[in-house]
C-alpha cells in the first residue's frame, strides 16, 4: 500500500507532518490530517495523508506551485524554453530542484535537448520516483508553473514526473554549459538561393498584404514560429513580408495573426503554404526543419483575438475567418479539396 514516504517529493518535518518541495504540507492532528496549501490555506478533516494530498492535488494552483517566487526562486530562458530552479528544503541547499518547460504548440529545439542529455542525464534525480534520470519524455501538465489557467509542456523523467534534483556544484557546472549554448539554441540555417525561391513562390509579394516588393518596399524575413518563441532559421520556417506587416505581426502566432487578415488574404496564404509543401516532394527537408514548420502552424493564442488590437478593420475579419489548418497534412488536404 502506498505511503507518503514512497514519494520522493515529500519529507518529514516533525512527528507525522510532511512538507512537499513546493511548500505545501500535510499535518496530523489527533486522528485526522490537514492539508496546507503552499500559500498557507488549511483544509481540515481528512482521514488519511493520501486523502489530504488528494485535496491538494484538486487545489493544484497552490499545491504544484514551483517554489514561492521568493529570493530562492529563479528562471533562465533558452529561447522559448524556461528553466525554473530553487534550492531543495530537505538537504540544506546541497541540491538544486529544477524543471524545463515551454508553451504548448511550440517546438523544443533538438540542439537544446541534446545538451540536456549530455549535461544532466545520469547526474540528476527524479523527485517523483527517486531514481536517476536516464531517459527523457515530454510531460503535459497544468500546475507545475503555479498557474491553473495555462498549460505547459515539461521535460520529465521516464516515470512522467517533471521535477529534477541535482547536487548543487554539478548543477551549476551543467547550467553554465547550457547557458553558453543559448545563441545557437534555435538552430537551423538557410541559403540566399532558398530565400530567392521563397520570393519566387510568393510571386515577389508580401505573404500578408500581397503588395509587390520594390526598391522602396523591401522584403523582410518573417518566421512562422517566431524567433522569440524559439523559431529556427530553416528556410521552411521563413516567409517574406513587408516591413510593415512584419512589424504588425511582431511575435503573434502565425495562425492567430492571419485571422485578422481578410478572407482573400487567408486563401492566398493557404495556397502559398500548399506550394511550399508540394515542393518538398522533390526535395525533402530535415526532420528538425519540418518540426519547426509544424510548430509554427500549430501555435495559436486566443488572447490576441479577445483584445482585437490590430486596427479598426480587424474585427470584422475575426468573424469571417476560420483559423488556418494547423498541420501540413491538413493544409494539403484543404488545397486539394
């Protein structure tokens, strides 16, 4: 039968009271247990410690909060991937607790994953199963970042738990190597010939407004998956846009921004994406390049639609347009139907 000591994320603080690394606790009073959330709310009257923990799980915003966002909490950005870290309570700052997370629909750069494998696997311990982390998997979770309203992906142990522990000196050494790779995290490259080919496929026009490029109206490179979200520099992740449209889109997800455009513009964009994909039949691209393309297509943020902040003409288009297809397969099916 499961006991609280079977979970490496819990440690005894006194008698039959336990604290979770997140700051939550379960405390026994007489024959009953109380659940205490990380922000100090107590929920009394549980028959067992497991019942109390179940209550904490249901109040996930408070239970799964990673630390208390105080001086012991930190965050490092590697493109769109975040590493959250803090010292661990039970071992007197000799271990570091950390996690890697990134938004749904965003591509995790293989080059970053490769560095994590080399620097952290075999040297880190999973706080869920208590075993050394030797294999990675993507964990779809909601509460580890302390927000019940947003879901993230997490890099976790093979058991499915996304919180890691590592001896402090080893952690800092591995982290310095990881930080040194930040400029190259997005990866990918493209040639001038590939940019010329993209321009030819777009008929020398802006992908968004359809204006003809001239000496005065110069083309600029726009990433389907924005650079700020970890978008790589593969040619397949690049479209050509005028400076005005590129600036208007900024780092809005590609499909989200297209919903503000006219239906005619959306049809042209869909045809162009279809041409790009059909061209791959004679010249396949790398798996990483295609993954970046699909991540750029899949990403969507409805908060921009609620704000309707793209000009007076934008609002009517929101009702007229459906979001563009979110996968390459769906795009090909749409243009061939």
